[in-house]
């Protein structure tokens, strides 16, 4: 078999050094450049923004919503908020027309905080008085605010390495010709220097993104300046505006959900046979999202607490330094063990993953997959040749339609896993699914249970669906089938509410933010004529022609049950009123409860939701017990 690790497992254009050394960016560094010229404070005329507001308001609202989502989705990402075309200036370079907005106890480029979001969301109320707006280039002046803003943003993004962090500058503006008021050689010189500043930023690994704000009266014209600045040509100009508008709306409508990036989880040693081992990286593709862990804070400083554990001698009370010794009692003697010996005893295997054999792919059933699988991919970082051996194994499994049975063990757990080869899936748009293997965690013997064994008696016949019922069910499923279904289409409503409550508490908001519960049934979709008829046919096939009558009788029985509940409530209210007429403490103290009738004693028991069964002595004893006598 011809082995070619440069085929489907990496790009042919990549060199060997790039293939081994390339690492995915661990966080995103972004600088938001917001145009603050007077044109941005004009009323919005686009139909998508029906509420009365300005372009400046739309940008502030979109960025605020994006920052709120970022705290949940990508907490490690860092942002900077920068206005240009301003009267006041605030930046480390002391350049005119650029104001970097920030709050106390935070760097200019840092993780977003609740205080930053809260003050930035309400900046419109104080912007004109504290910062101010002006046109980009004043008459008789060659001061270029856009050039200065790019310079400031580039300086802010010096933080971090381009290999470990993606760096972006996002420009928000509704002015498609920032140098329209200039003419002649001065305008040409300003355009040239600004474009050069943008190219310098790109050379440093910084990407430039434009989010233009158009109107019904005048569409944003990229060709005047920004197309050359961000590098758009031909068909890209036509496609850019719709995609940019969609990106702007996505910033505003992002869901509150935690996003786990598909990054390397750990590196495993995969033993093929004795003496031959390779290394593979594991990736968690899909995992359930849970609320973040609780962090304990100091009640005075509000800083995170550091938990430390100390061992104290039970005899002397002295603090024990170093690791304690471990022992096991054997024939009245203490056999001591070191930490290394304990680790060696617990070790199940010298390898993380050991190949046991192969089986036909038909032997692997759907119900064997009890938890999300892990995707594995070869790496040559430490063991050279791992990719070639992995490809040979991968191609053989695909060709012979086999899956590999392997032992996966660690010091805490061990189990059998199935390694299933996945072929690469591509279309005209690029790669849909990568080539590699899925590690499926096989169940233990007691994880698979026969439901019929617990719910069906030995002599009873197992109910089976008829051919007509199966046909009607299939027709119904075809009508309500979701096209292009993905688990990412539905957000967890519990997480939505959880993060909404955190947002209200952190930002001191008055109202709970609205969110859509996408797990509720689609009533409009189910009410469609074709779906309704398919559903009725299925009901008739399963429950018979009189299923409507049975449902009506069930609702009537339920209503009568509600009537009985109301009667019990009326009796309890009456008993409470009658019980209030007696001084039960005095009766109990003086032993006069025995003089009351059974009906009177039951007034007290019913009012306090206690059992009313039994003879008179039992009722009196129950009352005294409840009163603590």
C-alpha cells in the first residue's frame, strides 16, 4: 500500500516545519473601532431597524450584546473599545481624534467585565459632553483620525503572539468616503498613508474587518476607499455587504451559550503491537454544556479565595510537613508504601491505548455508543512516523470495513473502546468532515439491559406494531422531519435563563432579558394540513377510530378530579374556620380534649392536614403529639 501522509491528512502547500509547529490560536484579541463623526448620529433609515435611533446607537447596542455573550462563550478573549473622529483624545500615543474607552482596574486591551459593559451600554448619555464628535478631517488640517485609529489599534494588539492569538480590528462606520472633503495631492497622500498603515497591520498578522452601516437612501459604496483597504476585488465586493450586515445582526442576536472550541484535549500513546507505538491527539467534538463552576470570593475584598489543605497530627496538634506515609495493616504490622509504589499498583497499562484486534463494522451497534465519542488524529511531535502508521491502519480499516477494538486505560478507569475510521467528506465549499478515527467508549456488561425482561412477564406476548401502524408512523416522520438537522440549532433553555439571571445581577438590570425556548413544540408547523392529516392517520392506526371519544372521556375524568379537589379544599377551609373557635392550648393543658366530640376533634386535624382515621383516643393522642405535649 502506498503511504502518503501529505494526502488527505494535511495540505500539500504546507511545509514539514509548518505541519509540526502550527498551533491553533488559543484566544481572540479584538479592537472595535467605532466612528463617532456627526454622520453616525443621524437617524437610522434601514427597515431592519424599526426602532427610533441613530447609527451610533445601533453600533453601541450590537457591541454591548456581543460583549455580554463573549463573557459566556469565550471568557479568555480580550477586547478594546476605541472611538475615532472625536473631539477629546485618550490613547497612549496621544494622537488627536482617537478616544480609547475603558474603566478602572482594567487594561485598554483586556477581558470584558460587567463594569465595562454597564458603562459602555449607557455611553450615549454622556458621549457628547465627555468625549464629543467631530468630522474626520477639519478644514486646513491634515490630521487623519482614521490613520491615527489604525495606529492606536495596532499598538494595542502588540500584546500576545500571532501564533497563539488571532488579532482583529473591526471598523464600524456609515461613511464610505472618509476623505471626501479633501482634494488634490493632500487627499491622495492621506489615502496612501492610511492604506500603508493598514498593510503594516496585515503584515503583523492583524486582520481588518469592516462592518458598514447603509441606509435606504444611499447604499454603502465599498469602491470609494474600503475595498482597497481590506483587499476586496471582483465578486467579493458584491458578496461582502450582505455578509457584513448578517454579521452585524449576529452580534446583536447571539445566544447565551457556552461554546467549547474543538481543541486538542490530550496526547495518547497508541500501542499497535509490542515494540511499535505511535502518538495521537484527541479532540472533544461535542460535549454537554453546563453552567460554570462556583468560585468562592472573599467577603471583604471580593477576590477569589485560594483553597489550601494542611495535615495536623492528631496526637500533638503539630502541622505535618511533607507527604504522609501510607500503610496497610497485615498481621498486626504496618506495611509502608511510597507514593510511587501506590501509583505503580494502580497502573492498569503502560500505554494509554492498546490495539487488541479488529471486527466487522456490522458488529458495532448504535446502542453501544453511550457517551460522546472522541476524535483522534496522528501527531509526529515526539514519535516520528506516527502519521504514516496511522494512515496505513486507517486505510486498511476503511477498505476492509473493520473497526479496531482497543483497550483504553488510566490510573482511575479502564474500558474497551472501538476505533472507527471516518472518511473525509468534501464538497464544492471545502471540507465538511475530516479524515481520522472516532474513539467510541463501549459499554460494560451491566450497561446493556433488556427492557422486555423487566416489563413483560414470561407468558405474555410481546406487543408488536402492525405493518399499517409502521407505515403511518413512517409517513408522519417524513412530514415532520427536520432538514439539515444539527444539535447546534437548539439552545439549552435552562442555560439561557441561568446566564440571563447572572446578567441581571452583574449589570444591575431591572428586567430579565428575553430568550426563545427553541425546545417547545412548533405549533404552527404541526398545524399544517399535511402534518395534521398524517398525525390523525397515525392516531387512528394506533388507538382506533374512537380515540377522540376516549380522549374526551379522559378530559372529563380529569375535570371531575379537579371538582373533587375543589370540594376537599372547601372542607379544609371550613374546618380551619371551625377550629379557630376553640382554644386548643387551654383544652390540652387542662385535659378537656376528651370532652369534645369526634367531629370537633377532626376540625383540628383537618385544619392542620393530619390523618382523621382512628378512634377518639387515637385522635386526641395525635393532636397532643402535634402540639408537642
